[in-house]
């Protein structure tokens, strides 16, 4: 697929969605045309949605991506959205903090769960942070595993979170969002947004609370491993060698099996916490001159179900003209109802993904379903060839086409989707 | 409270025929000294006295409650049970015991694990912020909760009878396991005479109320002393200490659940919550039957102008009679539930199937529904929107499993020559031989009558379990039946449009009830044949449930093929939802 010499220029009648190939992560820049721009003024206003890469999914493009954002936007971002506190969505705000400090930022949109003035949110964050620290410590010495990769994504984000909470510089202002918020006015004229997640229901909060075993909670406080409770006085401790213990003491492999089986909760917990973080995602539905753009962050099932049950998905979904595929195309991040609810051939989709660190992502049946539903108007970030970056695995879908679908164009580090409006 | 347990010779642990308590603590990597219940000093005192700080009392408690639960099952089923992991094993019986680890790990959890052949119980510090009746940070032992022990033991017992019920075939299957375990734990509350009598007195006989009136009338400006507080009714609450310790301020679950409605079933999927709908249905029926059975006593009492509204005034004789009826009714209902297991399909249990199994099992034994138990069950299930499949009405006749005549068979399929004497008196070798002979006979029978039993002739038929069932009805008449399970399976693409994508095992089969002459009485079936309407419906439901499970498993995005179909339910994970 040759790179066109010159990309189509932006005009006053085009929305451009730019998906960067950033590694395993998300970075989307959406540019909305301004209607009454005079010569020399900006023609477009920009929204940056996430900028991060997973520590085990880096491909070395982050700096170049941020430079491109600076160039394209003239360092003016009307809105920055940080969907949730995972490295693969926000690490760039930390590693490129110096670059971002030079930006003029309007509003920073964050999930309500980051608002430390909110009691419920503060409680949740305290618990999540402690758990993540404990799990990270526990897995530090362990070999690389699926669970370990999930935990890597959770830790080391404190600086990025603090910067974003602070509005990303002098001018920006943090705005905390909850499902149900209806933002009729935004810093961009004619742009409105409906917030569909994260919800605030008790049921949702219950799911956000990973069932931590006491062992890990205890381990968490202060990050120091405390010895387990000793439930009984010393005199009850049996001597394994004693005669009456002969029939009771397990074989050493049985003891080991028991310990591993009962201890498997580390992995469960790592995944539960990962899941809870993804479900904190800000889900934004943008409306601009009759176009509807749905950005669900990494929302997984628990986040989606709230608005599918409480809002009116039968009105929203058929109107969607652009869909950012949630959670890099993983299995439980795009409910069947959502794919079925959108109008066949009426929308285009982008998925920022790659097969490393998890080869199960993106999920083939989901990709196939979206390919069919969009009438092949779906583009994956890992179709862009970058030295040293993982290529899509051969059996994955959809395969890279000879020619990009209509409305898409390719750049050095990005794919653009142009929406006439 | 005294707990009576069938006598057997015990080794230190305690370890007996079915159970072996092994007090290994994986968090501390230590063993605690085992109790020797046959030690004269302990025998003389009828066991150790209750003490939280004595692990040997814990060992005794967990052993006693688990044994009592097993005994209830054996009495109701009329036969000895064999753990599912031991069913086909040729090992010694000592190897076939269920292990109990009363202090397995430091975690607010307890569960049955088929892989570990064990019940594991955790211990944990109570919530610092909101410990309920516990002290903040006090160590709470799950192995000291009657309800938790009975619940986990019941998981193992249900698994011993129907090991494919752990297959995640629909939202009903895991919920059924949880509901059944809760039902057994709750009905056992009514066998504790002192506690029951106390509650009868305090509720004025209305033991179905979810809260209990204060012992003293409240002062006008609110309660000042403990006796003025209304409390939750312990008869209908499960595992109160555990719930309190987790900061829930109430029992873990309640027998009464939410007011009946026919909508919850459509959207509630979490196994415990969904299970509580089934529990509430059975308890609705139980309490309605209790009210009906005691209405004459209440009328007599009223006509004698005994005030029934204030607790203090319930006449002790009346309280005794009410307690007697409550205990007997609870025992009947528990028997109905346990016996119904024999009449359940071998796999893919739905709540509606369980209703049909209860109705059929009970009417087989007690043709005349004198106390209105079956009518009460039907009404309670109907009110909760539990609709059995392929049934035209909620009448008792249409809820009975189909007889061969109803299925339009010209003649009743016969299976003759089955022998069971060896299981009573024979040697192990005799039993093994007899078992093999029976298996051959049953397999021939099933192959010959595959159509009538709705078994697919293109798939292999496995005769999985079979046993004879003797029961004595209330009128002293002995009934004799043979119950056998036949299983079949097909490998099916997980996604209908991906022929070469991941596959899962689609199981089905038929539970067969034969009369004393070997004639087919009922065939309770879950077909697998591709041309069966029922199989098509089941398959769609199963795929849909797998979608749901995948969507809800937090690890799902990161693993290649989630074999939700072939890998059974993990009680450890289910219970993490408390």
C-alpha cells in the first residue's frame, strides 16, 4: 500500500479523525471545522482522546506522535480526554510532559472516579492503588504472564493522573464526567457531547470493587508484606513428625497443589482490577452537524450495560457514523447488542491494536462482525508498517486490503478518516 | 446447641468413612493438632465445648455439620452416596473421602473444589469500619458457620448426584447449585428445636416474618436498651456473622428474597442472586403450607381469646405444637427437594425442570397431596415467572414428567434383568461384576429404545449412573424404582458462522425412571440431535450464556480460547461474589 504523496487537505466541511500507531495503546486526534474562520485564524478545533502506550507494547513512536499533534494543532487543544487510568491510554502525558506543557489546553475531561473531592471516588482510588501496588510487588519477581502485563498497565500512572487532574498546564481545567451528563455546550462551537459512561450506580460500583482476599489487602497497606494472622496460640501448632500426625500430614506435592490452587487468586485479582479500571472509561458520544462519533475508551461489559439499559440505545446506535472500537478489539469490550444496534454500512470504525503483549487481542470473531457491519470500512492501526513493530498475525481479521476503504487515508504514523459534514 | 451425628469409628482429624478433616493452613504453612473424638475424655463430655480459640472445636464442628448434612441426603435418597470424584475409581474407600480444610487460607471465602476433592474454609479479620456484631478486626472463621458448612457440603452432595450440573449451560445451572445449597442450609435451621421454639414464641407463630419484634415494647422516644430493638429473623437469614464481618450489616442472604415478581428472572444472572429466586419460591411454598397446616390451631387459640399478636402471650403448649409442625413441614420440604434430584435431567437443569422433578417425585411417593405441598409449590413458582418448558399449564397433571403413553408410545419400553443384591451384601468383586452387567443391560435398552428416550442414534450413548431407589411412603407402602442417566455429546462450533473456529462440547442425555417391572415410567430428556427442536433451542441458549460469561470474565480479553463450555464451573470464582 503506497503512501499517497499528499494527504487530502482539511477543509471547512470535513471532520478528521486521526488514529496514531502508538503501539499497544490509544491516541486519537479529532479535528472539527470552525464555521466562521477568517484568514489566518484556525480553521479547525481539536480534541485529543488519550495518549498512551502499554509498557510491554511500545514501538518507539510516542515522541513523534506528540510532535505531530503539536504541528497539526498549532499546540492548541480545545478538549483533552483521558478515558481511564491505564498506561496504554495516558502514559504519554507523563513521558512527554515537557512537550504537553507548551500546549494551550481548554478543558480536560476525566472520569468522575478521578475526582478526589468525591468521597466515593476517593475511597475507590485508595483501594485500587493499594491493590495495584500489592499485586505489582507480588508479581515483580514472577515471570512474564498475561496477568503481569495487566498489572504493568495499572501502575506507574500517578504522575500522568496528577498532571491531568491539574488540567495539564496553566490554562486547562479538569472536568469530571458521569454517565448521563449532557454537554450541550463545549469549548468547540456546534459540538455537543453525551456522556454514556462511567456510571455511578450502586451495582456498577459493586463491580468496581474487586473481591480482594484479606491476604492482598493486608499486603497492600504501606506496601510492606505483613505476616498473615496467626489464628491460634502456639500450643496448637502440630509437630509434623509426631506419630499421631502420620495419617494426616499431606504429601509435599499435595501441599503444593493446595497452595497453588488456593493462591490462584492473585491472577484473578489482577484481572478483576484491570477490568474495573477499563470500566472507569469515559464514554463520549460527540454530535457535530448531524454526525455522531462514539468514543468508548476501553469500556468493557459492566460499563456498557449501564447505558444500554438506562439510556436509549435504540435511538443512539443506529445514528453512529464513527465508532472507535473499545479496548483494542478485545472479546468483552464491544457487546453483541452494540454491533447489532448500529446501522449496517452507515458507519466506519477504527481499532488501535496490535497482537503484543496479548495475542488474544484483537478478537477475530468481533473483528469479522465489525468488518461485515461496516461494509469493510474498518481500519486497524497495526496495518501501518513501522520498523520493529509487531505485524498483524497471519490468521487475524480483517486482513490488510490492497486499497484503503473509502474516506480513509494513510500518513507516516497515522490513518485518517475524513467525514464530510 | 447439640448436634447429633450418626455414629462411626473415627480416626484423629476427625476422619471417617466420608470425610477427613485435615487442618493444614496454607497461609501460615502449619498444621494444627487434630482432635481425637474417640478419646474417652471427649466422648464422655459429648464432644468439645464451643470455643473460638480452640482449633479442635472447629474441626469437630465442621465434621459434625458436614456429617449431618450427608446423613440428611442419605435418608431422603434412601441410599449411600459416593462422591463424584470417586464414582468410577477402583481405589480404596479411604482414598474416596472428601477432605475438609477448616483453616485452609486467610481469605473471606469458602468453597467446594472437585479438583482438590475438598471443602476449603477461610478465616479473615472482620471489617475495621463496619464489623456488625463482630469486634473490628476480630478473626472470623467461616468453618464456624453452620450455614456455610451445610452450603459447601451440599455443593459436594449435589455434585455426587449430578456432576454435569456444574456445566455452564444457562444462567439457571450455576444458580441452581447455589439455590440448592442455600435451601439445605436454611431448612436445617428448622431442625434446631430450641432455636425454633424461641422464634415461634417471639414471632407469635409467624416464623415467616423477616424481622422479629423487639422483646420489650419501645419507649416513645425510640429504643433505649437492646431488648427494644427489632432484629432480623435468624430462621430465614443465612450466614449472619459472615455478612456482618464483611460490612454488609445483614445476613449474607435471606430465604425470602425480594417480593415475588415475574420480571427478575429475565435479567438477574449472578448465580447467588438468581438462585435466591428459586430459594424464595420454595420457601414461599413451605411457609404457605405451614400457615395452612397451623390454621386450625390458630383458630382454636383465637376462639379461646388468646392474644396472638404479642409474643409473650403465646401459650407454651401452642408454641410446642407450632414448632412441631414447622419442623415436620421443613423436613418434608427438604425431602421433596433432595428426592427431586433423582428426577432431574442429567445436564442443563432449568428452574422449571426442578419444579417438574419435585412434583413428579413427590406424587410418585405420596399420590394424595393432603397438605397441599405441591399446590403451594406450583403457585409459588408461577408467581415468580418460573415457566417450565414444553408445558401447557401450571396444573399438577401437566407438570408431571411425560409418561410413555403421553409420548404416544404404543408399548412401554422394558429393561429387564437388572440386579442390585450385590450392592447390599456382596463383596467388592461382586459389586463390580454386577455393575458391569447392569451397565450392559442398560446400554442395550437405551440403544434399542433410543427414539422413545429421545436419544440420538448417531451419537454414542453412555450409561453414566444407575441405582435402585427404595422409599417408604407415609402410608407404609414401599416403592421401588430404578433411576439411570444416559449421556450423549457433540462437538459444536462456538460461533455458528466459524466452522473452523473454536469448538465446545454440547452435552445432553436422558434420565430414565423404571418401575419395579423394568417398564419405563418417565424419560427426562435433554436431546442433542441436530434435528430436535429442543436441542436447537438448548444450543442457542448455551451459546448465548457463553457470550454472557465471556463478557463478564475479567480475564477473557487476555486468553486465547475461553473454553467456557467444556470447563466446569469454578466454585472458587463463583463464591468470590459472596
